[in-house]
């Protein structure tokens, strides 16, 4: 749900659970260091797992870098990654488990905005910082009435390194109308918090720009047969289909749409931006478009070592969408622990106090990460607002426009 500019190096095998320690709390590692844990919550299996595994890989590299560089003297960091299967109920259970592990000082994740909603209260009640590398739903940071200008931060423990759908949806609508010169669009969403919210913002901004929405529809996550939807799209005769949702369904929609003879490009958000989309849709993906946060990770010099490490370690999943943002989210937690330790005369406070002080320190983040400058505003939103439009050209995602948008 990328921007990138300074990097630390190295990595080790990705872990899917708690690593080589018990879960009784912070304690001494084999080297005599205090062991602190950074949690990860993401879909590591099933729907969206390619992206979720990329999140885990990004955090793992950050943890290994911190340990190798001894960024926090006397502290050894470990990873505890839990699989939410893109399900809110599972995410809430994982949040409870992470809160219960007293060695956990911060959590990176989740991938999905709908899952985040189920976790925020759990983390807030324990003063445990949560930084998502991919959530884009404005409500998560600005409250239920954000659209009316009444912005109120619901949870002080929640932050994100990805920009919001207000920025992304408007950026896509502007590109579709003013650059692609598309005048008629059919809008589809997957009924989920991320997909429905993004589609709504795109629809409103496209109409405000002067475009016409010739039809709207919703599908269910997990659907495989989109014959009825495709018939509706063909009858409406749009010159673009916009989809709010993840790659799992959109890669099938575009394949079935093109195979039915409709040569209409599909445009979506960062949930669609993954190599898996092209691998599944094949040649039918050619010409499709997607927005993603930041600038292309492969073009950023500071991300070079990160990418090399990710590939060398053979980590599964897609690093290009949120891997860098996950690295920076974990780095923000690690830097916060360092700040707290230094402010306490080189000692770590007790677990509860440490968590509370880490939240405050994360809010003051101001450093160059591999996705650019890492900082947060009064709502916990990232200060990095860049986005990129990608288009499938000869079987790969190619950047066609990078910029910012005022939401």
C-alpha cells in the first residue's frame, strides 16, 4: 500500500514466529545483551501473502542490520512475525498475543486497513507502538469525520509510513482524466475498508475533474468468476475501469475482461502493484496501471544494499511494494529504543514504561530512511507524500509518472 534514501546492510534467515528465545519477556541473550522484540503482523499465507512476506522481509533486514551495527549498545533485537491471513479477527488475536509478550517494544503492520481497525484499540490499551508500512485508509489516523474537516486522531500509538488514499485516489483520478484523457470510467471495489475507500475517493475526484462515472459495482474477496461484472462493464462502454482492492481479484478481472474481447485498461491502487498481478494475468495485463506510494525502489541509490540483501537471502514475497517502508518502520522503532535508552542514562526502563516512551520517541522521528525522510505529523501520518503511476509495459511495471497530490 515507495520512496527511498539511506541504508544499513546485511540479513539472515526470515523467521515466521518468535525466533530463538522464549516469550516470557525481555531478557539476556547469549551475548549478555537485553533481548527486545519487534513484532510483525501481515498476511504470510493465503490472500495478499506475496505482499505480506515482503513486509516481513523488510523488517527482518532492519533487525539484522541493527544487531550487526550494534545501533543500540547492549540490546539485541529479534523478530516475531504473525500471520493474520488478511482477516481482521485474526489480526486482533495477533495484537493481543504481541501485547502479551513483554519483550515486544513495537509492531510493524498490518498490510490491510480493515485488519488495522481491529488492532488499534488493543495496542493503544497497552501503549504499544504500531507502524503500518501500507495502510492508506484516512480514518485510521484522522478519525471517522475526517471528510467533514473534523480531524481527530483516534489512537496515539498508531503511525504509518505510507501516505493516505486521499492523496493516492486523487493522484490517480488526475492522471486518468488529465494525462490519459479518459472521460468515462467504471468503478469497482471489493467492499473492504481499503478498496471501497480508495474507489470512493477516485470516483469523487474523477467526477470533480469533469469525468463521467458510467457505472459502479462491488465484488467479494475470494471471487474467481467475474462474468456478470464483465457483462455490466461491456454494456456501460467505459474507456477505463478503476478497481479498489487487492491484486488477488484484480488480476482475474483484467484477464477475464480482456479475454471477453473488451480492450479496456484496468487502473488500481497500490494493492494491485505487485509482480504477482502480471504473472497471473499474463499478456492481458499489458497496458494496465496502478499507483503506489513513493518512487520506484530500484531507482534509489540508498535502497541498493537493501535490495541486494533481500535477493541474496532468498526471501520470498515482493520487496518492491512495501519492503522499504517496512524497513523504515522497523528502523523508527529501533531508533526510538536508542533515544529512550540514551535519555535514561544508558539504561532501559521497565517494559511498560519502555513501551510508553517508545511511542513518544517514534512521534519525534526525523531521519533519512531508505524510502526518504521518515517523520510523522500530528495525526501519525507520514511526511512523505510522493506517489508513482506504473503501467505494465512488455510484462513489467514501468514508472510513467512520479509526483505529489494535494488531497
